[in-house]
């Protein structure tokens, strides 16, 4: 076995050295990001219960920058503390990528079954390589089972200008017989030894996505995930762990996010003998067995990790920066203000009512007109037509061109809604291809929203899907596609692939990515929005192929602040699509001022979704004014650094965006309800240049950044649902 890694060249990023170091005696690798270090070791032998075990991959260090010499010493000291007590294995919690088998009792990242039902991996290090390409450093540690033909490559990638460490593995069957995989996580993240661990995570349901929860983890395993075939409304693949003392502004936070848009699972495991690991990857309990055929490989999705030292706010800004630089395509462009017709016309779309809405949308300053559901096949309600992607000739007798031309004449781009992964049983597509849906033979094909899920794991379905959308985009001047997905997986059967049905969980997502990638390549001017009944498919995997996400079908201003606060823990405002809709809202029938609804939606990519035909002239004028104001500050909101000044509450809450050069900032402040005549507190800002002076719109005084940080901005909000947008500009002497 030859270990080939040597030190690869350093990048200088903002004066920081970024790269990979290697000590070939101790077999320790050190990844250096601009602000952190991460080390693993694969000592030639380690002793466990008096037995010498070869090639155990150990986690050594993750945190503030250290040297390679530090990492080598830590690796030695760590092992000197190992327990030799019976009933325990020192490998538990200490390994970088724990496999099932041998002297291990903690949850494994990899569980495989070989011939003869051997459910144990014993691997050897077979090679390693470190490469450096276009600002990215990649480390690959290659292992192979000592007897069975399974190779496992453990990958790491660090990229310019970010402390995010990307991890994934590749499992390859190098033999001639099938290997069954029960679990292949992308990574196990090992935390430092702390007295206590607090988990932050995101929960929700339809209309109530990405709500932040914090809870202490005691010994045992906390699992979360999705078994619905999509990322889900119910949990989002992100975690953050701190020792219970971190705040928005201070403290060590370890966080991680999975770039995957299908079922997934995280397990945060706090061991009774000490230590904490978070394992995560694709698939849930129905994942296995995944049958890896001879010569086949499975690449797991990236599970990225980030250590930050300045609280939850800095952790979020780290993720935003990473997403903007390395995940989203075209992140440096501004997203337009869109109008979407769903809440106005529902399924009753036609040329006339869409043109009428378009005229109003243009009047208030919208730049993109998006026609939602109901334009195709026999889709005049949600019982029929899904799958038949032909323009409905009764509603659009001359096709979409007259509407699109009118939208262009009004100065807007045109966008359209599709839901390509779905079919109504009452459709030509289903009548022709009843076998194209997930189903089990002899079992009911249960419907949800009167629809079934197409088996996109099949390549013929993927090709059909690409062709439908390619035709739509080739025949019409469409610049925006809202890609919806309104039904989760049930009856996950694939009868024509009966010997490997579990593959549908992964192949569906890979083919979805494939269709999106092909469409983007064929139609580079078209932007895509990921929607799944609102925010059911928001993750770093889909963000690599879309331009924005529909955050939630819930557009109630006060609810949205909570959803947006959770969303912002990981994802950037640049991708957060928000609409202003009508009141009373259909979920929480309350009345909230138009201005407040706008201010809530201005915290991301502003859109309008109300029924403009019902808006008064005064409301349209107010909307026009607010949209004009948004356009002036949107590059700050969409590309600036986000500071959550005060979390959503019944009282005062606020978010702030600061440009990278700190010359401009935007504050959006909201008052839920005033109580007992109390004035809301002064709003302390963040992230400004303390010595620079700033002028704040709507205020007579000029303050220094220091004064704004320490004394604050005396926002004058009162009553219920009051709100304000303040634009701060640096005053040059
Ligand atoms: C989902 C979406 C909505 C709308 C409808 C159309 O619910 O989240 O925004 O597009 O589908 O059927």
C-alpha cells in the first residue's frame, strides 16, 4: 500500500493559507480552510482490547486553526486516553467514518452484506490522493475490504473563501457478485468533547416549514429525516450543535447540511461514554438493501460541515457565503420581482384573465409574470390533466404566444408552472402508461391530491420528461419555470425492477437532477424555481440546479417571519422567494397591513401573488411605491450579509443586510403587537464599520457604526403589525 499524498500547493485567500498537509509517519492529514482546521488519522495500527487493528480511520480535530504538528500530537494524546474497559469499544465515537463490523457498537455510517450474509466490513487503506484544481482542494482516502470486493473512497473538498468542508463517499463493487448496502451515509461529523450538547434543527409541515427548534441532547440517538421521497416540509437536512451557551453573536457552532433532494436521515448520537457524532446521508429505513451490482459505484451526496466561532449568526453567514459562491448558479445576478397568478385565478386561467392580471402586475412594477397551474391538458381542477403538457386549446386558442407577447409588450418576462413528476390517473399519460408510476402489484395505488408519482427512476420516464419540457421551452419564450412537486412517495414499488426496488429512492433524485441539468444546458436563459407544495424541496442539492425556491405556500406576513427566520439559518435571501398576497390569509384569517406584508416579502426575493383585480387604486399605488423601493435596495438584500437582529416574536423583530464593503445596509423591522403603551426597544444594528458614519432613511441624524451597534436605531413602530424599511448609506467625509 502506497500512501501518495504530499502537501499540495497552498491558496492564499484573503491572506489565509488554504490547503492540505500530511504527516506520513503518523499518517495524519490536516485540511486548512481560511478560518478552521480539520484533521484525520489512519495510523498503521491501533490497539483495541489488546488487538492490533490495521488502518482504522480516526477523527482527530475540527475547529479553530491548528498546525500539522498539533494535529499529530492530538492524535497520539487522544489514543492514550482510550478506555480498555470491557463492554466498551474505544472506536465508538472516535472513527471518522464508522463501518458496521468488528469491535463497534455505535451507529455505523456504512453497513454492507456480502456473500454468506457476512455483515461486517474490514477495510485496509489502499491509497490516498490530494488534488488541487481551480481553488478547490480535494482529499480522497481509498479503502478496500480485505476479503470482499468492496472499495470505499472517503472524499473531502475545501473551496476558496469558505470554511465549509464537503464530504461524501463512493462505494464501488469491484467484484462479480452483488453487494447489498443497508446504509451508506455521506459522513459522520465528530464533535469535540463537551459537557452538554444542544441541537438546533428545522421542523415543519405544509404551510409551516423551516421552524427553528433548539433542544438539549442527552445520551442516546436523536434521528430526523424524510421518508417521503422529497426533502420534506417536516424536517430540513441541516443541523447545528453548540454546548448550550452559543448566542446569535458568540460561541462555537458546528453545523452541517446535506445536498440531497430525496429521503434522508440524520442521527445525532451522544455516547454514554462521552462524545457526539452526527451521521447523515440519503435514504431512510427503507433505503436498503441497495444492491450494488458488479462494477457499479454509488456516490453519496455531499454532507457539508462548518465550524464557526461567532455564534449562530456567523454560522448562517458562512453557509450563505458558501451557497452563493459554490452552490447557486448565477448567484451574482439580481432576481426579478415576479407576479404569480395562483392565488388570483386558481385553476381558472385563460388568456383574458392572465392578460388582465399582467397589465396590473406591470403597472405596479413587476418584472416577471408567472402563470401557475391550469394552462394545460384537461387541468381545469386538480382531478385531471397532470402529465398532459399540451396547452389547453379552449383556454388558449392560439397557444401561449398571444399571452407571452402581451406580457413582453408590458415590459415583463414570462414564466410558467409545471409539475413534471406527477400524473393524475385521469390523464392521457396515465391511460397510456399505467406502469409509469410507483406502485406495488396487487396493492392500492393511493392518491394524494388526486395524483400519483411518476417513476422518474426509469430512464424512459426521464427522457419523456426532458422532451416535454424541452419542447415547451423551445416553442415558447419562457424565462422562468416554477417546478412543483405536490405529492410525496407512497407504495414505493418498481415492479419491472423487482430485484433492486430500493434504487428508486436514489435514482429518482439523480434523474431529476439530470433532467434539470439537461434543461439548463439547453435553455441557459431560463431560471428555475424549486417548489414542492411550498417549501417541501429546499436543500443544497436542488439549489445547485435552481435559481430560487418557493419558501412556503403560507404567505401570511407574521407566519412568514418565523418560516424565513428558520430558512435563513442555512439558505441565503438571494434564493428565498416571497409573495405579497391578500388578507384575510387563507391559513390564518387575519388582516395585516399591505406595507407589513411587503416588508415581510422584501426580506428575500420579492414577488406578488394577490388578486390584483381586487386591489384598489390606492393599494396598487402603495404596492408600486414599495416595489420601487425594493428595487433600490434589492442587491443589498439579495447579496448582502444577513444579521438576524431580533428573532420573530409578538414584539419587535428585525433583520439587517450589509453590503460586503459595509457602505450600505438595509434594516427591516416588524412590530407584532404593542402592549401596555410600551415603546419598542431601540434596535441595535450589527456588521457596520464602527468608525464610519451612516445616514439612515427616515431619520434626521447621522450615526457612526459604533453608535448604531451600541446605542442602536430608535425605530418608531407602534400598534399592531407595524413595520419599517430603513436604508443606511455610509456618509463619506
Ligand atoms: C402547489 C404550490 C402552489 C401552486 C399550486 C398549484 O400547492 O405550492 O404555489 O402552484 O401547487 O396547483
